[in-house]
DNA sequence: CAGTATAGTGTCCGCACGGTCACTTGTCAA
DNA sequence: TTGACAAGTGACCGTGCGGACACTATACTG
C-alpha cells in the first residue's frame, strides 16, 4: 500500500502547512498524526521540502480538476438567473471543500516565501476565476443576455468581490451565513445593472 | 537615545516579520541588521513576542493616522472626476508607502496564526476602506452625483477590485504599471455606470 | 524455505534559535 | 572624582528540529 500512505501523508501535510505554515510544521508531529514515526516519512519523501513540493503538485492538479484549465469551460448560462445559480453553486464548493480551503490558506500565507505558491496564489485569487468568467460573459453578451462592454473588465468587477469575501470567510468562518447573503445580494445587484431582459 | 533605538528596532522588525514571517524571523539577524547584538534587544523588549506586539501596536496607530478612524472622513468629492482623482491618490499611497506595503504582507501571512493580525487584516482588506467609501457614496448620492442605491453595496463593489489588485501588486510588483491602469479603467467604468452627470 | 524488497522504529547528530547572565563601556549628576 | 544608571557585549544553556543510520518486521517470490 505504498501509494496509499504517500497520499495520506500529503493530505495531512497540506493541513499542517496550511494551519502552521512551512516553518511552523514539524515532521515529528506530522508523522505522529499519521501514527508513524518521522523516520518513516523518509521512506516516501527525501526531505521536508520534497513533501512541500509534492503538496503543491497535488494542489495544482486538484485546482485544474475542479476549476478547469482555461480551455475547459462550464456550460454557458442561458439566463441571468442561471448565472447566479451557477455562481452560487461554485461558491458553495469553494467555501466548503476542505482541500480548497486549506489550499487557499497555504497559498495566502506562503506566497511571499515560495515562488510556486506565489504563482498559484495569483491563479487562485485573480486570474483563474477572472478568465473563466471573461469567456462566459463574452458568450452571454453574444447571446444578448448581458449589455455589451469589455467582458474582462466585467469579469473582474464580478469576481473581485467574491475573492474578497471568500478570504473574509476563511478569516472568520462563523460569519459565513452573512457573507453568503452579501455575495448573493451582490450577484442580484450585478445582473440588475448589467443584465438585459 | 533610548526611544530612538526602540523605534529603529520596530521599523526593522516590521520588515523582518513581513518578509520572513514571525517564525522565520530570528533575533540575531534582526539585531545584526541594526548593528547591535541580540542581547541588546533585550534591553528594550522582554521577548520576541513583545517585539511582535509592539510592531502591531505601531501598525494600528499608523493605519489610523493615515486612513482615518471611522469618524474622520476625507473631503467628500464634488464630482465623479474628483472621486477618481481622490481614489487614485489614495491608491498611490497604498501601493508605494513602504510601511503600508510591509503591514499588508505581515497581516496577510500571519492572519491565521495571530488573533490581532486577523482582526487588523479584516480592517485592511475589507471593512476599513469599505466603511469610508460607504459614507462618501451616501453623501454623493445625497448631492446627486451618484445614482441612488445601497451605498454599502456600492462601496463594496468599488473597493473589492482595489483590494484584489493591490494584493496582486504586492505579489508581482513588476506589474505595477499595468495594474494601475487596470484600476484606473475600472474607476472610469464605475462612474460611467453609477455616475449621474 | 531462503532470499529480498518494502515499510517502519529508535537512537543519535549537528545546528539554529530564544533567552539568560556576568561583564564592559559611556554619560551625566552630585 | 566617583558613583549610578542605561546601553551593549560575548559566552553560555536548553531545546526543538531536520536529517542519517543501523536495525526490525512483514510479505511476496522463486
């Protein structure tokens, strides 16, 4: 079951790195929480840094799997209500999936100490969602569902508030219900301004 | 010159904590960069944690001094162009003042490990600017400069993109010129949508 | 059954770090 | 001149951590 242990290590390492940072994570505790010894970790990885890199590898793969590459698009909404519905659905995943939450925490806290984390942070917190919605909005404009403007600017105006509030939710999870309502209110405001009935 | 040294320590400590994190900062290097010994630090502070707390104290004071408490408002713009001008002016300060940049980095990276950092992060990245613009927009709506909607929602829609792009600028300072243009474009788009000649 | 990977243990090492302490240096007031 | 106090030094300590290594246990294969 070599592979199984390796994956368990990576799952646990993601949690440790996210909660305590790279420097704040020590291999003894990490191993202990998997009921093995620190030495056993070295059967699967060469060093702490190797674990770190493997965690980032998996994170990258997980991101692509769930949020798609720039080619793979979700279905283009056929109405503004469908847009909101889809956005809320993605938001629920983003705010509740443990791996996604931990990934964000890790990227936020390590982005200035690690080049790869920095690049992935840019993807998570700006370019990723923005590019997706740019394409979506461009299509919706074509289909006469949204007023014609710069789709990228619009996507940026749409996704920034999401990013900010999701980060706020990571900081204060107890405020989640209120935050969810705020985002929903913003979505409705947005379609009331840019939607074309 | 006791006080002088103390302030120099805090300036340097802010830089160290921001660049390397709390755990990543060691007192020997911090002292060395001030041309004193680690032991000398203990003349001015009881512990590493005491330095940390003093750094946060100063940061809080600096924030209030430059971005105002919720009472102290900047002058209400008398036109949408003046709004943009004022916003760009504040943005320039936010993006270039070393202490502000370092404060953001510190808060971003330490927000999950320190309660005070978490609260200050919420202020920096959400509530602070939003509350200020809420009051500003409410006034501007009264004065017939902006269409009447929920001023808080509008402030949120206005400030989130700033927050996101400023963070992006912290990550990739070399892209600053492009980011500045993006924000300016967003401002103009915003007044074209919500402004009332 | 013997031989050989593979996963895991326990011990040890070196080092970096936060913190302590006895000691020196410099300055100013009585 | 002296004495007191603040600022700084350098050597030292304990500890926690990443990593190396010799050893054990288990399971599969010819």
